[in-house]
């Protein structure tokens, strides 16, 4: 063996250090990615599990109050209104049907007391919608303790 061959280190040691450094970078990158996943992704998944633990609401049930309500307003104006309601319990829908005459009476009185100028704006219609919901639920509460309509909708609103 000559002096030159003994003095030059073999190339395998350089490639071995290259592989060790590459492996170290991969391990550190994987550890960083794992830590990021544990810190940021796990709470989002845990939150999803908490939401899943909450009971899902029952499906919505709809009912129509027909025929349409037609009332005289001040100034020789008329209001024609079709009202639909939503509940999540069939007992509420049945109670509304059972007490339909009382509900229609109170709603006709409520609708007939409205001012046409109040019903021309969106805010006025939303206020009336809440008043109708409150009137229906007041009748149900007086006659059927614990039952209430969840939402009401105006499916037709004509004022002339």
C-alpha cells in the first residue's frame, strides 16, 4: 500500500455522514410535524367529539294555518297573510290543530290592529312575526302546558 492511499480517507465515511444528517433532518421534521398535529389538530377533533355528544334536534315539522288571514287595516287597506309554523314535536302540531279556532281568533284581532305604515318595512314585518309567534304560544301555554311553536313563517304577505 502506498502512502497516498493510506493518507486519503475513504469516500464511504462522507456518504455515511450525509445519510446520518439526512436521517436526523427527517426525524426532527417528523417530530415537529407530530408536535404540531398534537397541539393544533387534536383540540379541533376533540371539539368535534363534544359537538357529537350533544343530542341532535328532532327534525322540523311544518303545519299551515289555512285559510289565509284577511283583515281590514286603517285607511281602507287590506292585509292577506298566510302563516306556516314549525315545531319539532308532533304533539305541538296536534295542539295547534286542536286549538285552531282560538288561535285564529287571537291572530285576526292582532292582525287587524296593525298600522299599514308599520308593515311596509322589514322591521315591522319581523316585529309582527314575533307577535304572531308569541300569540300562538300564549294560547298553547294556557291550554297545553309546556308545548310551544318554535318558528312561524309568512308564506304569503299581501297588503293593499
